[in-house]
């Protein structure tokens, strides 16, 4: 019998997407044109080119990850992946590099509480999805996140950031999956542009 898989998943921009929230907030503040249709990355690149753009971008992030999280969406394919993981009796844990408070959030929202509330609202802790509240870890630094991944004896870890997966502190025996739209440089990870690809990579084949 195959040993039980233990799958770790990053949170921001892996499980949750803020693209629409970033676009709406940037438009509301006149930082991008009203017909702007780009992704979070395009919003960032556009704002950073403005005078004092870096500061404006950091302020915008403070709002979006805090108060704006209610408008964020689950990334397509996450729900079926979690159902499959449940059906295959895998353990699923979430490990996120997230400070308690944003640097530039005037509303002083607790980002970790907001993230947990979002997860609960999306039904991630309901039986069929199989993420246990006790298996959600927020870490204040990337080094602590990597330590946590190592301590959890995971078989797989899924993240949208190359720099997490290529960090020398990443445990070498964990299979690394990079969730990214654009072709990344070759690295010690398997690149999957969609959650369907991730499902295929982890379980072989796709059920629905
Ligand atoms: Mg991320």
C-alpha cells in the first residue's frame, strides 16, 4: 500500500487570488485606468512606475490583504483538488508566510484572522474539503516557513513563488510544485500552470 501523502500548500496567490481586488482598489484610487484589465502583477508593475509608486503599491497591498480579502476568490481547481485529496485520504496542511499585521494598513486588520475567516467562509474546513483548522500555519518569515515545512514531514509542497522552492533551506526530500502561469526557469521543482496539472502531478490522472 502506498504511504499516505502529506500535502502542504501555500496560501496567498496559490489557494486565494486577489487579482480582482487589486484591480478594483487600484481603479478606485486612480492608480490605473478605468479599463485596466491586467493581473495583480500588471497592477504592481503599473503602480511602481508612478512617482512614489513603491509606497503606493505597499499601501495598496496593506488594504487588499486586510480589509479587501472578502472580495478575493478561491483559485480555480483548488476545490476539486481538495476533494480528491480527501477521497485519497491524504493529509492537507496550509503553510503561509504572513505577518499578523500589514505595514501600511490604516485599518490595522489582523491578516491571519482575516485569512482564517476567508477559509472558513469558503468552506475549506468542511468535511468534504479536508483541511483541519489545526493544520493551518502562519509564519512571520520565509525561514520560519521553510522550517515548518521541514518539521511537518510533507511529501509535497505547492507554492507560487520560485524563491521559496529554490531556497537552500527547503527540505530536499519534499517534492516541490511551482504553481505559476508563465514558464519558469528550470529548477528543483515541477512546474504546473493550473491546479488540474497539480492534481495530475500528485495523484496521476484527473477525476472531474
Ligand atoms: Mg504565495
